[in-house]
């Protein structure tokens, strides 16, 4: 019989085309989807690593090696450093060398005790980062040293092209003849590569000595003439755009060990500095977490595919029970029956294993069309390789085993045993399964507890590294299975309830259908569980994707604080402290603006972020998620406004202010002004003499060259540096006397225009952790230490996390004007406007205007741009594509499984339907019976699946939504169930499933069983 095995298997398979086609469809769907998910996870991790490294800054990727060198040691050190950096990066990175000389005396100042100084330098490839204003780049050779000087240094020293001079070093007395051959300007002085090169970017450094330079010379010239135990820095700039996730950890270790290797190679003074090991380690963790979270939908899909296949296999085994029993009674042994079942399973599985790797890329091409993936700029174009074929064959073989297991289990029965077993209910199966669902639920609960505890599917391994925890990543899938199995317990109860309700009605079809379901609940339990899990996976996928997208917007709003937040030096030559606000408020599209102080301070020994904002504009500017505080932003806005300091408005738009002040002692003093936008600025009055002083102040200089003051200007007070007696004798603005009211003198050393001791407590909003540390809650008042001084405060609100604060950072919010009044009362300098918070419906016009004015020295944090950057991060957003693949596959399995079960059930009950027709039941009633039975399965599955998805989503989803760096999200994740999309999906599935029922009904109507008489 052996030579007939192949044909027998094929002939046997074609005897059951419906079930074998269903098995083929299930295996093909499973292998294709899982192969595509495998390709997707690998491709998205690679894309995420490449994108991160492409966008990494110079300071994040570069490595520097610093050492003291001489002309004799430099060649040996240079060779050792270049070899080690090439080894660490597993390639030859671009290495530049920069040198700085000792100090040389400015020509003509050799005899002075504290002369101005010069420094010489050299930088490989400077011509790539700077442009010549005049002259040429220096060349090596010759007795006269050729040098190029930066434009700022040239302006400060007066050195121009052609200037020749002689200078001597402070440590090296040999005279050096220098000729300036070129003047250059750095293309971008804010480039991170010049962060440690202040002299090169500015041209002058002022300290104990004033130093100009550096005068840049050729590298050979520097080594030959200036390398007298001076510091040299080698900088490696690697091209990491092709870096793969597998190389992250090895490269981080190699770069981190470069210093030890250089020391062992003889470069004892070499010091290696690089942030790359930290960046790569963090990126490796992020890639691992991204891959692990993408395993969650993979495991859910595996579970669903396995169950769908087992359901099909059980139907096939049930259909062939008598055939197998007859073969066994005729002498066929277990091996023979196993060979038949195995051959049949492989006949279905192997074609799927071959085809699936070629179907994966077209499927991913469809994933490429997802809007969020297109927005990220990532294009997935993987091809089938050995790994994908291994996955495909592994899934196909596992599917073949699942397909043959029920057949093997039934092969042990004889023909008589099968006859006696026919017609028995499934009560024994239910009893055998009793408690298994509860045990599975306990395991799922443990896995979810661990996920909530560790915050990610990645935990520490025994070796001290990080690894994927199989229990954690299987938690959601196990929870879905456990919930679905618990839902099966509802089938007999709900069916009996339906039977009691329909039995009282005259209609035959509903009553007979409900009785049929209650009589054989386990027949409908399998399809119901499959549908329940598929619906739950679909809703859970949509919920996770919607929650992730909402979280990115929440993070962007929280990090930005406002629609547009501008930071930079509070005072500058282009935009002065009193000129910035007018310019920023006038930016196109800006609807509201507030000066802000944002900086670190100490509150009662707690490192704290202090945030000062105009409380009147919090409603328009302050982006606080409502759940982060029991108080609304409007409530905070009203409660934060405290007693303000008095002021004296200056009439018109004065250019000059003459102040007459009388002092009881010699004391330094300053005058405090504010503009109409509420920006405070102090102007130094110098040291006041005892008696009467008259001082003239320029009121236009605080605006800067491009700034504009928002009038009126107001005088807030005059403050002495010590509590000396001060009296304001008079004011005149542009020659016009200003009427001066009687000032307050309740604070020694401060002239103010209102009582300062009656300000009352400072209203503040605290973060919850700071409120706990201070033991102060909302509505409480008390004394705290702020920046070293005692201050009375009243807590008017508590927030879980303050906008713009980092995760876990304590913070305090106060009204800008009230805070300034308390600073004046303490005779402290007013808080500068370190930031400007702007509201705008569209920030693009404002950003465009800012880009046109680089001299304003402003850094912008755009909430929309930040949200787009977070949303488009491949590592963070990769889970969405996996979820959508899983979502589509789950609906495919549900539809296929329901179709096969409904078709088989209808076919097996042809005889039953024939009896009903013979008893006078109409075809419409028979079809109504079929519709009632399937409607029960559909309705119960949709309801149970929705409830299961909500329960699992509430427990799981907030803990698998992480940042692109695999850290917990701030503010915390809120579950976002897209009810409209969920309802649409349920309606679509209901329509598809009832269309299947209608199709079966039409097929039965055309058959001989239910023909009309």
C-alpha cells in the first residue's frame, strides 16, 4: 500500500474540499501575516535606528580624544588615536585634529605687566566650515608664519590681510614673525562643533587677561613651531546612517573602552569623551522595547490563528470519525492513520510556506500607505530572505501539527466506540475544561501585573543586560484567551434564557433556534470564542493606535507648554529685554503672548523648576491636560493673581530719564522699570554718593537694535544693594518733570510706589510631589524657602505634572507680576524674561518670520512641530503598523472561521431540515431557524469581544505606550477608545457575517432539502 500513499492522500483531501480549503486559507493567512509582521518589525527597527542616527546631533555622535603633545610625541599619539578610533567605530571615521597654543603677547605690549594676549591654532578642514572674507588660507613653510584670523578677532585687534608683526610667547621666549594672509568667518557660529571653541567663534575671551585669536596656521607649521606641550584634540565624526540594531551594543562598548585601550597603547595623557556610548545604549534599549511591543500583536495573532486552525481541524476530524473508525477496524494502525493525517496536513501547509514569503512584501506595500507611516517618511521595501523562509516554514509546520492532532486523538477509537459516542453532548468536555479558564486567567493576571510593574515588556536578565520577558509579552494574548474562555460559560446560560423568552412567543423559528442553541451549546461555543477573540483583538488594536496618537499630542502639548515657546538670552544687542516682547507679540498669527521666567531654583531644599507666567493669560497659553489637576486652568488663572507692586507711569515715549536720588550713605543702587507687557528690567545707577545724586539714563538701549518698547514705561522703584536710606528727589523724562507721588518706605533700601510689606502670601501652584515634600495641599498657606530666602505662600492648586517640566521634576507656578512684586519687596533683582509663551492658531508664519531673523538668537519650541516629530519617530510609531496588520488578519480569521462553521453546520443538518419540511415547516421558517442560531453567535460574540477589549485595554494599553527612548510617558497615558471607529467596525462585521448567513440561506433554498412545495 505504500506506493499508493501519495495518491490516496490527494484523493482523500479532495473528498473534503470545503474544509481543506478553509484550512489552506487559515494557514496561508497565518503564515503570510506573521511573515509580514516579522519583516515589518525588523524593517521598522532598522529604519528607526537609521532615522535616529541621521538626526543625531554632532555632540551625540562625535568622540573627542584630548592629550598634551609635543612635536616629538605627536606622530606617535596621532597614529595610536586614529587606529583606536577606526577600531572602535568598525570603520574609518572622519577624524579632525585641532590645536591651541600657549599665550603670546600682543605686539607692542611686551613691557606691560598685564598685556593683552594672542593664541595660535590649527584645525583640520577649517575651510569646509568657514569662508574667506579676504586673502587666502595659510600655507606651511617659510621663516615667516602665515596665519588667518577670524572676522571678530580681526575687528577687535585691527589685524588685516598683509599685517606683519613679531610676538613672543609667555612660556617660549623665541620670537615669532607672523603675517596675516586671510580673514575668515565661520559659516555657523552656533554649530555644536564650536561649543568648546569660544575663542574661535567670538574672537576674544575676557577674564584675568584679554585673549584674542586664535590665529590659524597650517597643521605642519603648528606642530613644528607651537607644539610645546600644548593640548590637542582629535575629533571623530562617524557616518552612522547605515548602523543596524545588532551593532548598537558592540559599538557602544568599543567606544566606551577606547580610553583604556589608548592608555594601554602608551598615550597616558589621552582622555576620551563621547556621548555616543550612552546614546547607542539608549537606542539599543529603545529598539529592543520596540521589537518587544510589536511581539504583542504577533502573539495575539498566533493564538487566534492556532485556535481558528484547531476549530477547522476539529470539524474535519468530526466529519471523518466514522471513516477513521472503519479504517481502524479493517486493520489500519496508528502509524498508518497518522501518516494519512500528516500527509494531508502537509499537502495544505507546504504550499503556504513557499508562497507566504513572496506575499509579505506586497502586504507591507499596503502598510506603507497608512497615513502615519507615510507622514514619517519611512518606506518599507523588504525582500524575502532566509529568515523569512524559516519563519514561514516554522509557522506552516506548526499549523500542520495542529491540523493533524484532532485526527490522531480520534484514531484510537473503534467503529463501535464511535457509534456509541455519536450523539453524546459535550458535557464531559465542559467538565474536563472546568477550572482551566480560571488557571489561565491567573497566569494572565500575573503577566499583566508584571507589565504594569516594569512598564515595558523588557526586564533585566541574569547576565545584567536587558531581555524580552516572554511572560509579559504574552500577557495580553493570555488575557484575551482567558476572557474568551470565561465568556464561553455565558453560552449555556444565555441560550437557556433566550429559550425561555422565545418559547412564550407564537413564532416557530426563534423558539426552535433558541432551543437548538440551548440543547447543544458547545457546538456554538467554538465559533463564538473565535469571533469574540477576533473582535477583541480588532478593537484592542484600534484602541492602542488611537491611544498612542493621543499620547503623542499630549506629550507635545506638555513639553511645549504653549503653541509656541521662545527661549534665548533675555537681553542681547539685537533684541534687548524691553524690545523682545513687542517684536514677538507682533509675529504673524500670534494671538496672545506672555513673558515667562523658567529656571531651576531651590524650594525648601528641593530642586525645583520655577515657572512665572502672566496668570491673566493662562487660559489662552497654558496647555495643561484637564486630568492633571482638580482645578481648571481658569480657576488657577483667577487664584494666582495676588497683590501687585505699585508703579509710576512715565508719560509719552521718553528717550532719556534723569533721576535725582538722595542717599544716606555711599551705596550701589539700581532703578527698576517695566513696560506695558509686564517685562521688568533693572538699570544700574552705579555707586550713589552720600547726599544728593543726579543720574541720566538711556531708556532706548534696553530695546536693542531691532527691538521696540511697548509703552508706557513704568518706574517700579529704586533699590540699594544694602538697606541704606534712599529718597527720590525728582524725575524728568526728556526734559519734562514727572510728578512723583509720595513713595513707600516700608522696606529699607527700597523706594517703591506702593506698600510692599502688605503684599500677602504669594499664590502658587505646586506639583503633587513637591506638595507632598512640603506637606502643603491646595488651600494651605505656609512658609517656604525660595532661593535661600523665607517666603510666605498660599497653595491655590496642585498638578500631577507641570507643563515643560521633565518627568518626575518638581515644579512651582506663580503669577509673573506677583512674583516680581515679591522680588522687589526682598530688594532682589527682577526675574528676567527667559522665555516668551505665544498662542497662535497656525505657528508656521511666526516660525518663518523667526527664521528670517537669526540675529534675534531665539530657540523656538513649536507644539505642532514637536507633535509631528514624536508621531513620526519610527521606533515609537512602529507598533501602529503591526497593530493594523494584526487587526486586518483578526477580521480575516473571524470571517473565515464563521463561514466554515456555518457552512458545515448547515450541511450536517440537511437531514434535520428535511424532517422539519416534512412536518410542514416552511422554507422561510427553516431559514429563520438558521438565522436565529447564527444571530445568537454573532450578537454574543460582538458584545463579549467589545467588553473583553475594553477590560484588557484598560489594564494593558497605557503600559505599552512608551516614548521613542523606551521611557514612561509624561504626562501619563490616557486610554482612548475610538468608539465611532469601533461602532463602524462592529457594524461592518455584523453586515459581513449576516451576509454569509444570507448566502447560506440562498444555497439551502436552491437545494432539495428546503424546496418550496
